C-alpha cells in the first residue's frame, strides 16, 4: 500500500528522506502536485508531500524580499505582493492550463516550490529573467537526509556556491525544498501592447529584434500565426509589450509605433486589461491547451532562428500548431498524437541551431519512452549525474524524472 | 592566512613538470624564472603573496585542455587567473601549483546585434565588451569598478556586480553561454544564445564558483541598448538613518534606480579633498540616485525622487541638468577608494551585505569597533541592495595594525551575518573570508558545497585552499551513515 507522507516541519521531511534512504525506497516529491505529468513517469512506492509546509513567513516590500514555505500557493503570494503593488517580475507561467486537471489539479493551484523547482518564467523572461534569477536562498533536505541551507535573504550575495541556481530547474531531483527566499519587484503602473498585423514570420522576428534592441524597454515580444488566438487577439499578429509609469508608456508606444512603420504593416494598440489578458494567455500557452490529446513542446533557441526551427519541423509533422514568444526564441509547438510525439523531427531541428526542446505534455506511455528533457552530450550528462549523486547518492528523490540517470 | 602545506613530492618534480608543460605550450607561454613569475605572486588583495611553482599562459583551448589533463594525471594543483583584480585572493597562487593565466584569450569572437549577444574569450575586459558594441548604442550592463582591467572570465568566476546591479543584475543574470574545460581536460559548452538550461543549471552553478569547478574559455553575454536618458540627484542628509529612510521610501514608491550609492561623512570628506566634486562636507550621509531609461520616464521619476528626498529631510538637493554635471556627481564616489588611499598609508576594503533596514545598526556597531581597534573607517555603500564597502584605514608599517585591521574587518562581517546579511556581496570569499564561512554556514551546509566541488574535481586540484576553511577528501565526504530498520517517524501525518 503506497504511503503519502505529509510532514509539517523540516525535521519531519528529513526523517522521511532518511527513512527512504535506509529502506532504499525512492520518493516522489510533490507540493501541490500540479506538474506531476511532466517528465519520465515515476515508479516510487511512496510520495513525500511538502504542501504542509505552507505560508508566507516574511514579506518585506521595501527590502524587495519574500520568504515562504514550499507549499504556499503562488496565488497566495501574488495576492500579498499585489497589495503592496509588487510582483514576481519573471511572470511564472501556470502549466495547469496546458496539463489540465487530469492527474494534477489544473490551473490556479501551483505552489511556490513548484515555480522554482521547475524554473518557470513567462513572456517577461527576455527582460527580467526566469525563476532562477530571483531565488535568493533556500533550505532543503538533500537525498542524504540532511537539512542544508544556501544563499541568504539579500539580493547581493556571492558567499559560497550559488546552489539556488542548481535547485531551480532540478524538478525535485536534488533536494526537497523546505523554505524559499526570493526577490520581488515593484509592479508597473500600466501596460500597453503594440500589435503589428500581417508580418510573415521572418519579418516578425526582425521586427521583434528591432523592438528588443531599441531603447524603449520593451518587456515582451511574441508572434501569433493565423490560426492562433490569445486574449481575444487573433489573425497574423506580432505583439510588443511596454510597461511602466503612464507618461513613459505613452511616449515609448509613440516612438515604437514610429519605428515599426518601417515594416509597412498596420499597427494597433491594446491597453491595460486587454493587454494583460493577451500576455496571460501567451504565458500559459493557452492557445495550445485544446485539444488535450496533442503533445506540446517548449523549444528554446536563439531568437532569430525560431522560424527556421519551425520551418524544419513542419514538413515532417502534419498539422502542428505553434506560436513564438521571447522575441522568437521560445516556440510553443503542439503536434498530433503519436508514439514518440514527433521527438525525432523536433530534436533534430533544434540540434541544428543549438538549444533545447522539452516535452511539456504527453501521454504517460510516450513519456516512458521519449526523453522529456533534451538529451545532453555524454560528458555533460555524466557531470550532471555526478552533481545528482552529490546531493542524492542513493537516488531516492524523484529518480529518473529528468533523465534515466537523474 | 594558512594555506595548504606545499607538496614537497610535487615540488621535487618541478623541472619535469616544466618540461612537460613546455611541450604543450611552446615558446614564452611557460614561465619558470622567479623574477618573471613575480608579477603573478598576488592579485588585487595584495596583502597576500605567494610565488607560484610555474606560470602557464596558453593561447588555445586545446592547450588549456592539455595543461589541465596533464596536471590532473600528475596530481598538480592549478590556480586559474584572469586579470588578477580579485579583491579576495581568488587568484592567489599556490607554491606547489601551476598558475594558469588566461590573459592571452583576449579576442571578441562574435557580435550578434540581432540576437543581442557578444561572445568573447575570457581575457577580454569587462569594458572591452561595451567598447565593441557601443557604436551601435549597446552595452554590457554589469560594471564592477575595476571594469577597465577585470576580465569577463574573472567576472564569471566571481559573479561580479557593480553599481547598476540592483536594476540590471549580476554577471549570472547577464550571461547566456559558456565554454569550459574541466580539470580532467574535457571541453564542454553550457548554454548558448538561447535561454535556460535543458537540464541542471550548471552555468549558474559555475558562475561565482571562484575558479574551483572548471576553467572558463569562452563567454556569451547578453547586451542591452543604452538607455535614452541618464540623470542623477545628489542628496545630502544630516544622518545616515535619514539617508537610509530615503532609500527605503524610493523603493517603497516602486522606483528602482539604475544606481543608488551612499557615502558616510568620512568618505564624503576624503572624496571632496581629492576631487572637489562639490559634496556637502557637513552632511552625515550623501546619496547619489541615478535614474536611467526613456527621457519622459527619467524626468518624471526625478521629480518623484526629489519629493521623497525633501520629505525625508534632505539638506542638499541637486539634480543634474547635463552629462558634465551627472559625471561630476559621480566623480567623488568613483574616486572614493583612491581618495581614502590618500589619507591613510593603507586601507582594507570590506564587502558585506545587510538587509537595508539594518544600516543604522551596523553603522553604530562600526563606530564602536572603530574605537575598540583604534582604527578609522570610511563607508561607501551600494545603498539599493545593502552591499557595504567599509574601508578600514591602517598603516601596515606600524606593528600590529594589519592584524588589528583584519580583526576589525572580521568583526564587521560577523555583524553583517548576525543582522541577517552575508559575508560577501560581490568580492568573493577567496582566501580573505574563507575562515569566516562557518559564521554563515553549518558544517553540513559546507560539506554539501564541497560535495558539489567533488562532482567536478574529485582530486581537489582546482584552486584548493580557497572558499572552504577545511579541506576534506572526497571519499570521506561521500560516506553516508545509514541506519536501517528504524521505524518511520510515527509523528508524520500520512494518507
């Protein structure tokens, strides 16, 4: 009978992991369990549920820091920040939109530990970084059953190795987080989005590059092909977001509109809630949520080569749907259901230009045979395995979730 | 400063090692003459000096790999060095080690304005990257004060910051890709021109690892368009408390300035004596607040900051109306270290960080320590992020003063940790703060960090004696005490 352990204290987390080590019985690590369908399916006897370690411990708006237990929901944290006109600048996406309720709990439920352990971000990633750029310090239980801390509660800190970077994007394979301290930033007063209508994809990445390379502090740049609609915006459209204090936004939108005239297409503007709705849908890849049986890839490449990757995949994969974020550097791609989720075609196209493709949504039987995380070269994979072993020598924390070795 | 005992067996093989390295790096790339090695005996932390066993200056990645492979196979320690500007002794040589200088890796390899990246060899200076792209109006954001001299490879090793990092981040937030060589001589690429990692963020781990994990041979950074407008305010306050309250109010109002620097009264007067920047000599604290961005935004925020400063009791308030005036505001701050150097034979620059609201407390403590040790202290801070740079004034020629200055510095850093801060904000641990690491980390914490080191460097040959106060063998660290058959924690709720 599989057990779910739900500790209330870091010491209980330590005891649970120490027991798993002594029994050589691996654990699945979850907090709010909204992303458990990502990665290689786990076959663990027991689950360690960290959602009991919940709550905001410290929030100092003027120091730009917040500290919370792993099970604290992102919703709770975002509400607290909003009350002080602050936010998480990296705009963590809600994978629940793509993954659906299914095995997980759907949208709006994810925990702060999940946000950092999966290194989430959103459209503002190109300007303000990802979760990894905002975690200042943590306490966690390693696979050795030891409570360790790293980093601190100040923004500027180079004392010891930056293990915060390692735990971000480790998907619970290195340590079970018991406490997180992260950076928060002021929210802008207003936002406006420029929409360029009808650019082909090559021209769209040039326009996005020009916008990102301008002095107008563009915070996000996305391109939607004809069949994609987000936040009520559809048609072939290239979107550029400008955020900040009102007079600055007005001036920058005007200047940017003038500069984009060189691309020779109609330009319109959406403001405030309409702009927010568009970027929220793009953040969560909502345009690809339905139909639910389609596998979804998240592809990260250099911004200018996004369309080249898509052009290499399309002749090989019938009826895919996609859109670009991160000025062309992020391709969200949905493919028809198949035994390998078109992994061969996708990964070959990415390997030609350099980057990685992560399988975010696929049926368990697909994830059992296809690497969800982009395969690494032999020496890097071997190094990653040694890093895993340094935290979790017996392989008791989410073993095999990211790769067969880690 | 206790360094690992030089290995006599290795020193006995010195001439053999020199010959082997000369076979890899021909010509003048291997320096074994004592006089010629002298320039490498210390880095920016000149209080500590050690002559290396051999200096090697490779020119190709292949040579770096071969040198490391040889040293690894033959049990020879290696200390990597960029421009040697570390303020924590990160590039302090070892008497029984090879000093691996990367100064010849000084080329920019790729400038990609479309993707907004520059790829450079590690010996290119920080400022050299901006110089290479400024004709198109771009720049590289992190700007450590040594940016004319410090190398981008060294910036990666130290995770360097600078005046603008509150708004634009540290090195780790501004790099996209690395080429590295492991101690075993394996060449690897991490990242590239794309974002995020396909697996563990090894690039993030490597950044700030102080040359203990691998040698960086190529760096890809992101570049930004220069802000359209830059203006600064020069604000004087009767006390540091009021200046600190003003900083908190600015951030509380949702404003993140490009730079926000504070100086205390001794630093103000030292700077004023040196560069005559027009600083108010009677002010208890001076703030320089720089706003950058679109013109309308900067002008609007300047007015908002002006109101906040007035509400917080500023006694001096000047706003720059020209580039000359803005540069004049900065002149004293930028000259603060040499200015202090003029009023004292020697000074020691510390680098702790505190939660900002603890500023009055740490200043009070420093005043008491100053009396206790009989040494003066001047303070400059990166006010926005609580990073302190106390400058302890002493005279190394007076017996005991260096020891007193070191003890004073250690007390300041211990106080930083006590108040919720950290030992080093941007200068690194190196040898300087190595023995203070237990103030911040438990033995368990440090052992885990050393296990990460073992994953990269199982023989402990890369830059040993830095960062960690006690060296353990990897086999010893890897051991695990497992007690079987214990009842699993009856008090943990399960379902």
